[in-house]
C-alpha cells in the first residue's frame, strides 16, 4: 500500500470490469474498504471476453507503478511498430516505428494482451490488495441518499460512496443523469472483435507474412468506410482481429454485446471488398462479438445531487468500441480517483472530492474520446479526394524512408499520441490537492477558528455582563 489515508471509508463499486477492478486496487492501495459487485461469474466473463486489448504507455506506466509489471509482462507483448495497408487491395502503404525517444518521454510501453488476461491480472491484484469482489451480484437500483444499492436478490448494501464502473450501459449513470444516454445515441458502424490461432495462420503461406515481421508489429488496414487491426498478443499463440464496418442492412437488428457467440459467416458477409489475407483471417477466426460503435456526446453530470455517487470508466465517458484508449481511460480514472481520496480526513470532503474528480477528468476524457473518434474516421475515411491525399502523404513518407506518421498532415496524429501518452494521471490529482484541496482545508480551518474566536468573545462579554 502507498501512504495510508487518515479516514478510512467504505466504497461500493458497481461493475468488476477494467475500471471497477482498477478502482478497487487503487483505493485499497491508500487503505479504503472496497466491495466490488459484478453481475457475471468469472467463468462467464472468461467465456464472454475473447478479444485483444491494447494498453498505451499512459496506462502501462500506472499499472507498472502499482507493482503489476511482472504479471503483465507474462501475458502481454510490447509493441514497437505498426504496418499500414489498404483494406481493399492489401497495398503496403508504410510502417511506423514507435520512436524510442517518444516512448522514453511517455514513461510507458504499448502492451498487447487478451482482454481476459488483463482482467485476471487486475482481479488477482484487487484480491491480493484486500478488496472483496462479489461475482453474480447484479445491481438493479442505486441511490446516493444514504448511499445504497439493491441487488436482483433484493439484498440492500450500504456504503459511504457508490462508484458506478458498470460500463457504457450503466445503472449508476442512469440514476445520476436520469436517462439512458447510450440508447439515445444512434450508432455509426459495427465493431467485430475476435481472435485467430497463430498455428492456423502459420500453416497458410499467404498469412506467413505476419510472422516474418517482428512479433511486436501491429497491422492496420485503412478502407472505404471500413478498417481492421490485427496484432499478436501475449499469453497464447493468437492474433487479435478488430474490424469496423458499416451497419448491416436496414431491418436487421445489430444487437450490441461483448459476449461473442456470433456466426462467423455474418462477420465475413460484413467484410465487403477486402484483400485476400483479411478474408483468410476471418475464415480462421474464432466466433466474434459484435458491438455498436457510438459517438456518445460528453455526459454532463458524473456526480449525483447528494454528492455520494459517481461514475467512472465507460459509464462516464463511453468511447467508440475498440478504441486504443478504452482501458487506459478506465485505469487513469481509477488512479486519479484514489489519489484524491488518499487525502480524506473528514466525510465532509467526500462531495468535493467527487466533484474534483469530474473537474480533473472530464476535459481529458472528452479530448481523448474526440481523438479516438477522429482516428477512427482517419482509418475508415470514405473514398474521395481527402482519402487520396491521406494515402499519397503516407506513400510519399515511405518513399523517403520515413515513418508514415512522421511529418506533414499525418504527423498531427503522432503529436496527439505523444500528448496523450505523456499524461501523468496521479500528478494531476496531486496538483489539484496542492492548488485547491489544501486551500479549501485551510479556508475551512480559518472559518472554524474565526467561529471559535467569536464564541469565546461572546462568552467573555456574557461573563463580564454577569
Ligand atoms: C465481457 C467484456 C469483454 C470485453 N472485451 C474487450 C476486448 O476484447 N477488447 C477491447 O478493446 N475491449 C473489450 N471490452 C471493453 C473494455 O473493457 C472497455 O472498453 C474498457 O476497458 C473500459 O471498461 P469499463 O470497466 O469502464 O467497462 P466494461 O469493460 O464494460 O465493464 C463493466 C463491468 O460492469 C459489469 N456490470 C454492468 N452492469 C452491472 C450491474 N447492473 N451490476 C453488476 N455489474 C454490472 C459488467 O458485467 C462489466 O464487467 C470488453 C468489455 C466486456 C464487459
């Protein structure tokens, strides 16, 4: 544990995904009591979660700092390069090597791993840190008034603070905002998430290319309203495959679930015109999951009117499915949240800490969500003059022996990445405490002192009169 908090309180965290488990670890590190309520059993989650997740440097450095480097290295690989091709033709456009200098500046690494592997690392760490994680506990209602949650079983649990880490379709968000923000937002495209066994790929001469490249290379296909990403993951001999495609025909229900179990044929039908290696990859893939990609506008209120309930992770700032920063924003939230609550001395501070959390995080998250939306658009830009310019710029870089995101228009993307990844989540919370938190404490203390002085003066004048 890092520095012990002066006042220990109880947190109920709704949702045992990446945000919920990271929040449990971070809060336990400073000494608070934490119970995580997760609707699914571990076995169910292992079945539902069978895709890859990318952890950019801004998150890997937090997890390393929490002592999880060894556990993460066992299940991940470190990516150092990216190869870009055209989705429809397979034309090689160029490569981008993550520059050592930029990576050093960020203080972290790009890690690629299975989503289930990441969840297990976080789950084990949360348990080892002393958090209680209750599986099969589905929350049906929450309230910040005498903070409590009710489960499907009718059981009611009390806490000092309720943290909604229950994903983009969130009971806690609904209770705070008063409506289902996700359902109210139309979807732009579909995201298919699956894996491909490495052994099957190696057996196919057309797919051998992926193994000739260094193990750390990520492959990106840019298409006309379509995009794909494939990368090797740690732990098992498998590739992750992410696909973004237009919605299906009108009238077909594009349900929305990370759970997988879809018919492979459906994913293949959605591929459209694509290069033969991508087609092959989808023929060898495991059953995919399909998730709707939504550009959800920023959610205004993260804290309830009683100042005892808050949303974090995708519940507070849903990202387009498959975003590079999806898991990262969840862990950054957890780090900032726990840093603020490491200064707790009095329950009166709870509400101001929850509001400070939103103040500290909302601009950063809104800007990351916007960047992810732009990156997705950049990757799946509709055919036309803008797309031709994009490809020409990258071809020109390659011809000059440069990185595809190494300069010109495309370098904006790389500058954004540098800005995103150098962010120090915990320092932001420390800065807030030094600039505002302590100031408020001192102001509070001064007003208490003044009140005490006035009471003494009142008493003395009463005594004199008597
Ligand atoms: C099963 C699953 C598999 C995923 N697989 C991938 C993947 O392969 N690649 C990828 O990039 N992203 C994946 N994601 C998304 C990714 O986890 C998120 O984008 C990101 O990490 C932020 O996570 P979060 O914790 O805020 O939300 P989520 O990851 O959505 O976690 C929310 C958690 O809350 C639980 N929950 C929801 N409602 C309730 C309730 N009422 N009571 C109790 N518990 C509740 C959910 O079961 C879930 O475990 C997956 C998400 C899930 C849920």
